[in-house]
C-alpha cells in the first residue's frame, strides 16, 4: 500500500499544481494588459493644449487645398487642414498642413507613421543633407522640437518643418524615425514604398520606441501632427526660415485640449 501511494503522489501533486499555474499565467496576462495604462502617463507637468489654426491673418492670404483622397484614407484623421498662405505685399508662399486624431482607433495606422521622411521620398522627392535636422520652437508658450528637412524635386526645393503633440502636450522624443530609411529611398530615386521589414530593422525607429518608453509618454492616444514648408527661392534658405517662423506664429494658437475633444465628441452624438 505504501509503495502504491508513493508512486501516485507526484502525479497527484502535478495535477494539483495546474490551478496554481493557471492563476499565475492569468496574473501575467492581466499585468501585461494593465501595464501600459500604468506606465505611460497621459500628461506631464503643465496644461494640456492643442494648437488650433487661424487662417485670417494680416498681410497673408490663405487658400484651402483639398487633401488627396488616398492620403486622407491613410491618415484616418478626425480633422485635416491643408492650404497655403501667400504674402500680399512681399510675395512668398508658405504651405501648411495639420492633422488631428481625437481618439486612437485600434486598427488604424499611427498619425506619426507617415512623416515627410516617408511620404515625400516615396513620392519621388530627394532629401538634401542639411544641418541642423531639428530646431526648437516656442509657439505661444508651447515648446516644441520640429524636424527640419530640405526636399528637392525637379525645379523645386522646399524647406520643411514638422512635429507633433500627444495628449495635448509636446513630444519628449523626435519624429525622425523614418529619416534613415527615407534617405535611402531618396538616394535610390524614390517613387517606391518601403516594406515593414526595412523600417523594423532601422535602429532609429527602435530608438524612438525606447524614448517613448523611457519618458513614459505614449506613442498612442489623441495626437496632432503639424507640417509647414516654403519654397527655397534663389538658394536663400534664411528667407525661407523667416517666412516659416512668421507664419507659424500667426497660423497656430493654443486651445484647451480637453475642451476641443469634448466638442468633437458632442458633434459625433448629433
């Protein structure tokens, strides 16, 4: 009898341990599900603000330009603004683009995925080496680091700045995750899409993922993307810089982040 009991005990113990393992695995799954909500803070110190466009500004005439349907479908933004300002006395054009997503949709591509480093080079633009490749701005009290690029196409040279906000606050990381791949596409002649494998193997992309994790600021959530650009005339980059800084300060003003989201939600219920 004793021998029989001894041979059965390990099997009985193994069966008895199954509920414990199930409980442990359940806790792990729940922990992984809750972790992003605990780790990624929605805001940092300070007020949460959107930057809202103003198109009626002194000395500049604004013209709205419809967004290409394919681009609109890709971005899946809740609000899109696209147009250009023309100076009525000095001449010169400044092109502006703004996209807002008030809520993150589970299966939609991220609003920051399609930066000019990706879209413009895949569209055939070449990327000119320039320094610096980022610059600090303060837009009505909101500090932002904007990416700085010069794109070139036949008979065109465009100075471009772009950046964004998440959760109504400036990003603590740069939006240069497509820069390395974009430069390779531009060098190869552009005009082609790049597979996910090339981007997933890029060190700069994963550095930005890590920056988001380390800063405890989310990659997902309500966000805003801003792009502003101007043609470089006669090689005068300094004049382009001045036009961009002038219009950027006139075009965008801060607005309460939560108030704008609540207005959008109210419109959805009508």
